[in-house]
C-alpha cells in the first residue's frame, strides 16, 4: 500500500502556496502604501525676510560758477547708493537741517550772509534720478548737474564776493 503524502506536504503545492502567500503580502504592502500616500495629510510653515534699504548719501554740492547778486548757478553733487538694487529719486531738495538753512560759506567769507541764497527743488526733467545699484564692494553713484538750482538775491553783501558756497541736499518728496 502506498502512502499518499498529506495535502500540505506535496512539494508542488507547497511552492504554489508559498508563492501565493508572498504575492498576497506584496499586494497588501503596495495597497497599504498607496492608501497612505493618497490619504496622508500634513502641515508646515515657512518664512521669508525682506531686506532693509540703506540710506543714500549725497555729497555736499557746490555751485559750478561764482554767484553774484541777482544771478544763479548750476550745482554739482554725487549721489551714492550702498544698496544691491537701483534707487529711483523723484527730486532733490535743500536739506535745511544742515549748515545755515541748507547753505554754508567758506571760512574766509564769514561775513557773507547765506540768507540771500535760495535753492529750487530739482527733478530729472519729469523722470526720476536713477542711482545705480552697488556692484560688488563699490557703491553705485550718480553725478548730477542741477541746472540753475542756486540763486543769490540782489541784497547780498560785498562780503560774499569770491566766496565758495556749499549746498546741502536731500532726497525730495
């Protein structure tokens, strides 16, 4: 009498059973991963910083020619920009917080009263003054020639003859 092996001991069937069990385990793992992917939720936060701009500097300006009572002169100045972007200025105004109401006179002419001087706020012909951005370690600069910007009133004293004036400027409105 031949003995027949028990159902679980048949070599071909054992391999098939193992293969089905492995396939079923892989299918369940893939399904669980897919379910986790499509049903997962999350939250988070982020932040960003906005840089601050540094102040421009405007060199003390000087008239390009000698002033005389009733006359006017152009004014030259240099604007420096320490920022990494170009800066647009609508106008240049008199900085009355410096000197005597925005003006000073050289030491050799201390008897000259600068109250006879006046300044006309300047624009760039209807556009902006554009000061280039800083390039590497070098600040961007813009040299400006402000046509007819400073005037001397007719009541100026003789002590003003031959004087050198300084005009202090700031960014205008």
